């Protein structure tokens, strides 16, 4: 199934997206450090995916106008909420001034559904975002709407049984308006994902009836091509995005402790220096 490309007026060429992603990373570390909060690593690992989607793929104006035919981005791995808020701010869906109120109002440590601000689902209980998206995608299919649904799940989250129950339903229903994006940073709360669940994830998706593609989750050009690739009719599509936890910060990259830690003053200084644009 070939979906039309974005008519997003904010759309950027891939070479421009790096600077936007770096600013989002700066916003993430500011938010998290201001309230001594965690999950910097996973927010950094998905930010290039989010920036590509919002700036090069979807029509942001349709979200601002709350059109029923808009595209939907759902963050199932809700603990990476600061990454979502930073990306939404980069396209003016969340006012930039609100980022300084992280952990206040609806900008909590996990997303609370606020469609007018681009937050399409409440998430954080792992394995729940994808089933929500299946229901929404089925409704859009029933109403013959052109909406596309992009759902970001974690590799560790894929150990939840509700993920595979949702995939079974989506495949059976032929929901080809959905793309599951797996943030494959190979680190979760207590260990490496490969050491906890040893089965090849791509083969498991294929066995359930999905089409599967692999992409470098930090390459904006490759991500743009992957999101714009023609889809197979009545097939659920999965993109496994190979990412690095805490991407872009050398002393944090690929270290499990940055699932939990917040920056101390000296670490914050180092991060902001590395993120200077």
C-alpha cells in the first residue's frame, strides 16, 4: 500500500534534521535535570526517529487542526516522554515555554493523552500503546480515513504478551495503515535485551505475519526512506530501528545506568558542551 508523502510545511531535508535533533536532546537534558528525573538514555535513542517523523513525514498542520484524517504518532514506551515533548515542541505543538514545567500539569514522566498538543495516547504501562493503536487504526480503516499510525515500542517492551496479542489482531485484520517502530537499543531496565529474550526479534515478527525492515535509527536520510517506502497491502509493517542508548553523549552511550540516572552538575555541563550547535 503506497501512502502519500507528507505535505508538512515544516518538512526538512535530512541534512537539516541533525541540528533539530541536537536541540531536542538539549531540551531533554534540561527537562530531566531540572526535576532530577531519569530515562535520558531511551529519550535520546528515539529522538532521531521522532524528529524525522514530525519534520519529514507527517502533516503537522493536520494535527494542529485536529483533522480526523491526521496521522498519529503513539509512544508506547512512555517512559521516554521527555523525548516526545521535545519533538512536539520542535514543531510548535507544545509551546516551548511549557517545557520548563516538566513534571507539572500533563507533561508528566509518562504521556497523558492531549490530542490538541499531539499526545495521542496515555502510555507508560508497557505493552499498552500498541493495543490502543490497533483499535484506533481499525476505526480509521472502517471509516476509510487515510490516517497512518506510527507506534514506537521498546525492544524490552516486546517481551510483553499484550504486544503479541495486539500484533495477532492487527495481522488478522489486515491493518496496513500501521507501522510499528522498534527502538532496538538492546538495553532495558536490568540487562541487555538480547540476553533476556534470545529469539531473533525480526524472525518472530515475520512468523506472526508482519513485513520487517531494518534501519539505522539515527540516520535521518535512511529513516525518511524507510517511512516513505511502499507498504504491502493488508500486511502489518515493522521497522526495527537500530539505536544507541544515550546517543550522542560519549560517556553515557550504551550504558545501562543511564536508564535510571539524572545528571549531576558536572555531567550536565559536559552534556550541554557536547550538544552545542
